[in-house]
C-alpha cells in the first residue's frame, strides 16, 4: 500500500492536524430577527435535531409567548419533521411558531444568508485559528459587534452585495 495522499508536504503538518477528525467541524446555529436587525448564534459540535430544538427554544425565549414567530429554514435534515421523528413540527405547533422551508437548493432566498457573508468577511477570511475556542470567540465577538453596528457602512456594503431576495 502506498503513502497516504495529503494536501500538505510529508515533512509538514497542517495547522489543524492536532485535532481529531470528528472534532474538526463546528456548526453555527443562527437566527436573524428582521424587525430588530439582530443576529443570534450558538456554536455547537454537532447539528442534529436535539441541538436544533435547543436552539429553537432559545429563539422562542426571546419573545413573549403570545407573539407568533415565523422561522425560515433550509432543508437540512435536522430542521425537518419526518414520519419517524416529528419533534420539530410538534414543538413548533405547541409553541406558536410557524416554520417555512426554502425550496431545495434555494437557501440563498433565506434573508440570513447575506449575514453569513458579513461574518465570513469580517471574522473568518484570512484567518487560521489555533483552536475551536479561538474561532468561536471570533464568531461571538463578530455577532456582538454586528448587533451594535448594524448600520455600519462597510457591513452594509458587504451584506447588500450578497443579497439575492
């Protein structure tokens, strides 16, 4: 059997080589309030229905129980209710929440997507974080800055350039 294929030279190691393969990915669960122009986000090691429902409970806690909220979602499997797992739909029905799904391959129609462009531009592009904790800190700091400076001209240029809908 030949040497393992890799994108870095055999004498060097990539910056993230100290991380175990399952630990290399983190997921940002995020919500964007159109009325308040406010971004919310939680970073999780996995994005399954359990983590998604925990995030939905957090979003629901931001509003009075009598206020009906609508959440636009892509078709990620964690977002869907299925015949074998109806937790998401059951939770939404019980908590005065309407879930609306974007068409398949059309997540760009979701108004939160341009916000991710700003996140990438200001917090992630050109960086090589030494750990997930450091990267998470940068993302949380960006979200806090973005919410304090939602009308920042540089931010608006980036977001408006990314808007489709």
